[in-house]
């Protein structure tokens, strides 16, 4: 039964007790609101069944996001990326400051519109996916009963699939910008990339179509230079994959300083250790700086040669574009799409098509 009592001058305390269910209570400013709440709870108990909303009324979205970030995210393969997305969500206090019971499709839509003024639709969609995952987990695992409003929210339009490929001249300037950067006797560095792993890492990416995370996680014990294979026990889609290595790829790996040497200087088959002992952040920053240096060198050479620079030279180039470039090059050597997908690791051929971007002029040459 329901009971309403006055607490102080401006508050009304409503309670609902029923055998077999936990006691429900809530405080209101107006007695009419307390009476309405009591009727709603009693109706649920008699008809639809009891829904305990105490945790949802107690916790804000910010508290749930932080709990998920601390307890669940660290156990995921994409922990670092998901943690960054949660930090982005936490910055919008207008949304995350709401109680879980106040998270509606209207509030999420308002947040979506605010984010679209700052980032692309693709980025917003990925952040919406994280938000939906957190809400579902809170409901299933933590007993925080709140309806997930995400299915009712209109998604931003997906961005067009990237088809950025490197021209031979762009690749030449980029690789040149990744060369050098050696420390001199006076402690300064020569022009170029200071990180010695960037150049071989980018070259291997262009040869194998391996993802950034796969290259950084590659271990010497999984590399067989005699059989020309690199085994990836854990990939993005969860399946293990063995990547065939071209003679160029084998040469890149043989020349790496991380490859152990025998006492007399002869290479031996390594048994352990990271092939590329560097970090994702170092790779991202180093690649960005190399792009900037390459563009500066290109413009300087064009000025010296008195020729007009190509518009968009090395613009909008990301490290992941090496995977697009490598997949397109491999497709010229492997005409069987199943063989190509075995190399790139795509389980869905439709996704593979997003990475294969043949140049129209190359197809014209095949037509004769």
C-alpha cells in the first residue's frame, strides 16, 4: 500500500510497500506529484510487474560511464580507443549530468546535434555505439532499469568510404621524409624521422596490408622468414591470421635492428620480442610530422624547378590509407578474391571492396 507523509515545510515523502517486493520511496516538492507516483508504482505492481528504478534514479549517466570505463573497458581489445570515446562523452555535461531515468531519445538527439557541429557523422555514429553499449550493459548486468533510447535516435549519414591512394611521387616523398633523423655528436638530430621504426613499419604496411595494431603487436616468435609468413594470433575481427610475406617484406624484416644477432654477427631466428618496439601514439605523431615534412620538401622542390605543385599533394592521408593502398596492389597480384581476403583478413567481401580501389587508368590498360 502507498503512504505519503510530510517532511518539513516543502517536502512530501511517498512510500509503497508490498509483500515480496522491496520498499519503494521517493521525495517530492508537491503532494500531487507524490500521489501520482504512488498510483504509478501500485499500478505496475498489479499489472505490468515490478520495475525497480531506484538505481536509475540514483545514478547519473556520468557515473555509469565512469564505472563502465573502469570495470569493463580495460578487458577489451579496443580499450584505449573506447576509453577515449567515453572521455569525449563525459565532456558533454548537459547529457551526462542527467539521471539515468532522464536519458531519453530527445536528450540524445540534442547531444548528437551538438557533436555534429564539431566532428563528422561517422565519428558521432561510433560514439553513439559506445553509449548504446554502456546503457545495455547497465541494464543487463548492473540492474539499472532504463530503456535504451538509441534505437529511436536518427543516425547521422555515414561518410563515403575512403578511396585515398598514394601516387608514386607522394609515396617517394613520404618515404624520404621517414628517412634520417639520426642523432649527431652535438646531440641534435638531422632532418627526418627520429623514430627508427617508422620507415620500416610504413614500408611493411604497404607490402602486407596489415593493420596498425597488428604491426605493433607483431612478435618475432610468430615470424618465419624461411617460410615467409607472419602469424597474427589476435586480430581486429577476433580470428587468427597468417600473412604471406613478399620477398620485399622479408627483406624489410631481416634488416630490422630488433632482430637478434648471433655472437659472430650472423642473424639467427628470433625466439621472442616485439618486431616494432614503439607505440601507437608515437607512430601517429611521427607519421603526421613526416607528412608535413614531405609536403614542405615537395613545395620547395617545385619552387626550385619552377613547376606548379599538384593540388592536394599528400593531403588527407592517414596511416590506415596504407591498408587501402596495399590491398589495391595485392589485388593486382592475387586475382582470386578469396586469396586476397585471406591476406587482408576480411571476412566480409563487401568490406574488402571498401579497401580495393583500382585506378581507372590501370583497368584501361588491362582492357587493351
